[in-house]
C-alpha cells in the first residue's frame, strides 16, 4: 500500500528526535509494522518504563499513553489522536468510583490497567488480562477485593479463583458485542475450527470458547496449538500478527451483533493513522500532561503490578 513516503519520513524523525513508537495489537497493520514495539497492555507498560527514548509516540488509546507518562514522567508522551479514548475506561468515572469504594470498607482495590490515571490513583494494585489471575492469587484469600472496571473479566476471575470479589459494572463495547448466534454458525461452517476469546467477552462466549486469554495469550495459543482454523473473539487488529506468525493457518474474526464489515473494530484504536503519527512526531503535538501528585499516586499500583508480574 502506498503511503507517500510516510514510513521514510517517520523513520527520519524518529532517529532525529530519539523517539520510539509503541503500538497495541489492535492498531491497523501499517502502524504495527512501523512500530518499534507491538504488544498488549502489560508489554507496552513495561516497554514504556524501560525505553531510553526522549519521546514516546503511543499508538494506542488514552489510558495507555497516560500509563506511559506515569511510568516515564520525564519523557514527552504523544498520543497521535486525542479522541482515541476507551469505552471501558470511560465506564468507570472517578467520582462515582469513590462513592462505590466507600461502601466496602476493608476491601482493597484491584483495577484493570484499562482505567484513567484518576482511577489508578484510587487503586491498590493494577492488573492486565495477562497477569490478572496471578495478581488476584497473590492476595491472601481472607482479603476482600473490589475489582474494576470490567465485569466480564472480574466475574471470570471469580469463577477461576473461587473468590467473591465485588465487581464494578463496566465493559468494553467491542467485547460486549460479539454475537453468540453468529459465532455458532461460523463454527458449524468450519468443522474443526476453534473459538478463542478474550476474557472481556460475555459469559456465553467464554463458555463456548476453546481457549480464553489476553491478546498475547491468544497469539501464543494460535501459534503453538495444532489446529488450523480459529475464530477470534477480540478486536480484529490482532489478526495481523496471527497471520504474520502463522501464514499457513486461517483466522476468522468473530462477528458482532451488528456490523457492516462482519468484524469487530475498536473505533478508538482505529482513529490512528500513519499520517497522524507522522504529524504528531513532526510537531510534537497532543502531549499527555498529568499533575505531578497524580503521577505519584497512580504509579504506585502500576509498579506493584510490575513487581509481581513474571
């Protein structure tokens, strides 16, 4: 695909400015291919803390760029499109969560990294879908827990651990919208196909799935499993890496309830383009800025998570 020399111009600027481009698996293929690092939330959290770049261009959503700024406050963090938000993060407003937390004295808060900096500052420890089970299991059984904000992930963790965490009622619009009926029809059309799903999916999809895991876990399973055809119930951007790593296998995006393309795209993730990345890097625009005290408070649960994660 022609891009009017954008790749070359981005590469020149990246070198001149000592910049690094981080991209989530849900980005468009062109952005994944030009990024210095492609990963899921945990991988990108680590990379943002480890990089020695002066500028981080984050091709992800707003909370991810905030996390990079929290972990690297001395660096300039750029988000190519400020409208790249997150329905899950938005489902947990800080003011409402403060009132919710006050109802459960004695509970500690474990929040998914898919939250705003304000929610992280109200949290004892964060987690990602990759390390959530490990984080919950590291907490003594007798300790009561509030889990926020994803109800599907929280309830899934309750089922795995036998705990009774209090779960905030939030969700991701992409993972909520998969059609179980259409998925079952696809499974019937493709005998031997396996359904692999993200734990943010609804319980009926989880029950039907052959494997449940984070984006990186789904990618690993698709590579190591002996199967040949997979129906993938997560944001469709992950299929690019799956196909690159497994060109001989077939990957089919799980269909949502209502979609013209038959796939599930995150409208926020897909706001980024190569042109926007180039302009953001060229003009150093759309910088993420956070109050120093907020950075200090929000960093605590993230660093605790990173310390506990293998």
